[in-house]
C-alpha cells in the first residue's frame, strides 16, 4: 500500500518505534498481526486506511486499561483515525520470554496455578 493509499497513516516501523518507547507495553512477537516488508516483518502492527491495529503484551503490574491508554497516547501524534489495541499477553519485566516468543518462536503462554 502506498503512502497515498494510506492517507496520513504512519509506516509500520514508525508505529513500532513509538511503542518501543512505552515501558508498560511490548509489541507481541507471537501475534498473527503484523506487516510484511521486504525481507522482514514488523510484528504486532497493521496499518490500514482507517488507522492502525496493534497487538501488545502489557508489562506487569500495568493493567490492561493502562496499557491501552499508554498505546493510544504514544500513537496520538502519529495516527489519524482509529487505534485498535489488543492485549495478547501480560509479561514480567525481567522475564526472558517477555518479548512474546518462546524458544521455538511461538507465542509464550504463562500460567500461574
């Protein structure tokens, strides 16, 4: 999709960069959502005509609501239109799996019995 087709929407990389500066969330690497670019993929970000869709993991003890608000605040200067936020996981800040990937590159599941 060209910049003209997207109107004023930012590139997926700009969205990912902005979210990388939000300490309470991480882009969810195991999400089916993503943007394919030549030779790589921007995980957890889809840019479309009406806005953007992002899939993130909230960093504990951030609540789901706080995470969604932080995402929308970070993207407000970049995105015209909707910001759809999906919280795919909650991770610990010091968890080595906190980027959303397990050892085989699959989505991490954390359960506390």
